[in-house]
């Protein structure tokens, strides 16, 4: 575990966090040009103007000086696969051949605890380097992959969500377990869910790899543990959608398959959601489930373009995910970059403030973790990052011409990457600092 900080710490920089969605509230964010973040015992004690809060600090406590930088809550990535780290940027003509050629053979290796732990350590290093402090993570079908991931994340005292993938058909025999997977998932829930900062996600890979019997058993497990998460994929690719229609002809839609089994509820996160219709999004909104939009992955595999306007009209919760390894970057800044372009191609517009909201408080709300992560509300866990508007020569030059907060955030989103993350803190402890 990272070295525990002193009981009280303070950080001086520009501060940005949200209390509402900028798409629906023009006063959605709190911005303090010369701000102070005060952290006590790993939680936010106060956040506001330096001029107001400096006098509240004990004599002799000097704030960490990050002036010229921007402190925001740590990024929250709601969809990615840690076992796919080593196969990122693998060529394939589409989703289904990509799974067969790269994904399944790669995931086979995670029966080996040493391999799983080494990959988890690298994966968590990359998240910290990119400013991601919470992620919703797919492991593999192997119990060892889950144990290795949570052992590594708890050693760093990270707020992470993860789960064992469930498949009982339409996958290689070496990744299929028709009998033991539900029992293993329940054992893992009892071992890891709400242990330290770990949370468990019940994880059917997607409808084609789960039989009706397995989805029924998953539904029973979800009812037995209602505060766990559910994560899966839906409507990513046209060929996949057609395959689901053949496998589940009674369902109104792909999303309707999950709905029929009671898997749409708060803390249910559905990756991609590209080919959902208005009725699907309305159902998502009414059940409290959320869409995790993965633009770098969708562009890489040619899956399609997410419709932000359609989701917003229905009131559906929307988040952002990198979807490593189909996604091509661990960076949520790079993910914002591509989300902006996807929105433009669909005829809508994503302001930078909205993108930063989706990667912080918006994700926390979709995960039913508002007040725990994603903002600087008093009592929230002190997961935060320091962003450097001058991290690269081009970013520095553009930042020098920014006249508004929106322009500055837009420059960070469109020009930034891991180099723009000066430092990453989890529960008040520094877990990454960019080398000079």
C-alpha cells in the first residue's frame, strides 16, 4: 500500500469539479482559479478558493504547490479489459474475428496467477500514468485473474470494480465452464466485494456467449447481491446484433435480452450501445442502468458511432470507457478526443466541460458512487489528478492563447495524453508522478 500521508494535507492549484451535468445545467461546475484542496485521512475535507481556505490550515502546514496546474477528481473509466493489455493494437477486420484471433487465446494465459499478477501491475501503472483512479474492469473466466487483479489494486489502495467473465457457449472449450462459473463468482463476491476499496461486478461477456440457463443463473446471483455491479456488452457491432437476434428471437432487441433476465438496474453498465433505439435508451433511463461509450474501440473495429443526442433525449446515463484492448489508449483525455469527433460525425456536439463531467462525476453517478468518488464534495475519497496545461510544446502554445475555461479544457482533451498528467493521487496518496 502507498505510504500513508500525514493526517492533513493541502494542495494549491486551479480546482475543477462538478455538481451537475453541464448539458442540462449552466452552473454545473465549480472552478477556482487559485484554489485549495484540503485532504484529511484520505478524504476531501474542503475545496475552494485559496484566499478563503488558507487561514483554516494549521500553522506550519505548507500546501503542495501546483500553481499553474489544474486539479480535478481522478478519471473514471467504466469499461476495459485488463487481460487484453498485451494485445492492444492487434489488427482484425471486425469484432467477431478479433475475438477469435486475439482475445480468446490471450485470455487463456490468465489461469497462471504469476502472469495475471504481472499484467495487472502493468495495467494499473498505465491507469495511474493516465490519471485514471477508478476503472470498471473485465478479468477472464479464471478465478486466478480476479484474485491477481484485486490483490494488485488493494496493494495500491485503489477504488476498483472488477469481475470474472462468465461464458458457457460460443467460445473455445478452454474458456468455457458450464457448471462452476456461478459458484466461483459468488465466492469471489464474498471474498472481494466491499473489501478495502474493491467492488465486484457480475460479468457475462455478452449475450452470445451465455445460454438462457446461464443468464437465468446470473439473474439469480444479481438478485442475491443487489449492491454488486453488472457489466456486459450490448449492440457493439451489426454482425453481433444479428447474431443475438438469431440466438434470442423472442427478445424485442439486444438490450431486451438482458432486460428479460432482470439485469437492467442501478450499477448495471452496458458497453458500447451503438445500435440501441429510442425505446432501448428510455428503458435504460427508467431502470437506472448506464451506457459506457468506447469511442477509440468503436472506431478501431469499425463498429459504429454512438448517438449522444438520442441517449440524452431519453435521459439515459452515459459514461466513457477506453475499452482496452480494442480501445487504442489508456488515456481518458484521448478517449475524450475521439468522443468529440464521434459526436460531430453524428451531428451533435460535446463541449469539453461535458466530457470532463462524463469522466468524473457523471461516471460516479452512473455507478451509484456519487459522494464517494468523482467530485470534491466534503467526505469524498481523495482521488485526484494534477493536469499540466504546458505538458508538451504544442499544448503549452495553445494554452497560452486560451481565453476561457472551456477553451483550456478543450485543448487538454484534444491535445493531451498521459504526458498531461503531472501526478495522480489515490485516497490522498501519490501513486504516480510524471518524470521531468
